[in-house]
C-alpha cells in the first residue's frame, strides 16, 4: 500500500503540468514581491511621478490632458 502511494506521488511530482503550475505560481509570487518592494521603497507616491512627468514639457501636458487628466498641470 505504501509503495502505491509513493508511486502515485512520484507520478504527480514528475508530471510536466505540475512543473508548469509551480513555475507559473513562482513567477507570480516573484512579480508580486518585487511590486510590493518597489512601493515600500518609493519616496513619493505614484501620482506625484505622473504629475512630474506631465509638468516636464508642453507635449507631455497635452498627452495628460488628452487622457482626461486636467488636475493641476
């Protein structure tokens, strides 16, 4: 009985679909961790980066206004 369970687990662990799922989940976890780390390390919030970019040139200001951003540019 124990041998059948071990063989069944071996088949599951060695199956390519299991490897694909583990790699996919691993990539998603890595992306999420890097994303959260970037937010924790930011000295300014994301909106301030966008506002700074919009204010940097007249062309950027036009682009921001065309997307509906008419705040304080």
